[in-house]
C-alpha cells in the first residue's frame, strides 16, 4: 500500500556540529490527519480532537483528501484483520463519545489550554473533527453515516 512520502525538514542551525544538509523526517500533514481520524475512531484522547482542529482550522490539509487517505488506510487494516471501527461507523462513534470527551477535556488538556475557555476550545475542536466526514458526505461519498 503506497502513501505519500515522508517530509524531510531542514533543521535550524543552532548546533554547529550538525551537518548543513541534516534534516528531520516526518509524515506529510495529510498523513497525520488520516492517522488522527483513525485515532478518533479507535481511542478516546482529547489531544486528537485538538490536533484535528489545528490541522483543519489552519487550512494545512484538505479535509476530503485526508478522509480518502483514511479510507485507504482503513481498507488496509481490514485486509490485515486489524480494524476495530469501520469508516461507516466513524460519525456514530464520534458522536457517542462526545460526553466523555467533554468530561476528559480539562483533565487531559487543562494545563496546556486555558481551563476557563474549555467550552470555546472544545466547541472549535468538535466542529473541526466533524468537518472531515461531512465534507466527504457532501462530495457524494457513501462511506459516512450521519451522526
């Protein structure tokens, strides 16, 4: 299964002993977004919602492309017998977990985000995460159930 290549970022030259062409390899942002979609389907960590918001709100990735990549990854997981949540169940699973996300938000992210603004941050992150399957559905996809 072929995915986009990893990115190679040049390092800041803070250390004179590092060669000029040294870089850091990392995943492309659409790959990270597809993985975050899988994380939201498979586990319940508030940081995944926050990361999804940052990726989508900053227009760093195309939501439809990320969803398509997630679908390819999910198909690969099925072929390997590793899938726990079907893409068809993504929206339903996400909606079902919302109350738990609300309860966990301050505990998991409180020291990183202003606690008094939890409803603001949580609302923004919830809308961003919901945007991906909604974009797919609006594009005529049959892989998403409304939730």
